[in-house]
C-alpha cells in the first residue's frame, strides 16, 4: 500500500518538474565494419626489433594510413555501435532526438631506423581528432590523460559535454531551450 501512495505522489512530481530519458539502441547485426578489422591473433607474428615493415604489410594488407613525417602506419576500421536516443519532457516544452555512435579503432605500428617494427598498439580513436593526429601523437608519446581529455565526456576544446554538442549540431537542442 505504501508503494502505491509513493507512486501516486511521484507521478505529479515528474509531470510538474519534467522528465529526462536516455536509452541505448543496439546496432543492427546486419551492419558491417568499414575498413579491415585487425585482431590480436593476426598480429602475433610481429616481434619487436625483428619483424620487417614489408612482412607487416604482406600479412596485414595495404589498407593502411602512413604518416608522411614519421615511420608509423595505422590500420583503421569502424564498427557500428549503440545509438543513444534521448528525450526531455516538461510542462513547458519537450524535445528529443538521437546521437549515433561508432567504434572507431586502429592498430598502430611504429618502425625503427632499420624498418623493423619497434612498437605496436591497438587503440580506440577519438571521433574529434584526425587519424593522422592520433597516430603521430602516439608515435611521439604525446599522451592525453583521462582527466585532461575530459574523460571522453567533455569536449576538451570547449568544455561542453559531447552529448550537448551533438544535440546542437542536429538542431535538436533548440527545441528544448525555447
């Protein structure tokens, strides 16, 4: 009985103050990755300071991005990810929309002066920086920490949460602020 009274009181409070909702929508199983997906099993042959660049390319293929300034290359791919559907409802207005996400990944390889693989790494790429920037930052060890990168919640350039920027870009935020 107490639960029923609490629910009866909760509904008017939600209607008067508003409601915010976010729901993930999983990607379709029919959506394929864009680019060649590289797996950890496929790169087990790479031995630091021994495996030649030519062997890396022969085994993994020629679908890579190479830096014009540094001896590094990246195999990148993008897999569909969950879409976030959101809505805001209040007594004055309401709105909603969605933010599409993806899993942009890469396998980086750095070569030494003799053209041998010196270092490798699987990375999750930022959608707000180019592949070249991220590849060269990794090669020169410019690290962006969890907090300094906004913990992947905030845009480090503006300090605004990514979800709000996505809402503004899709012109969905204006329906809420009016």
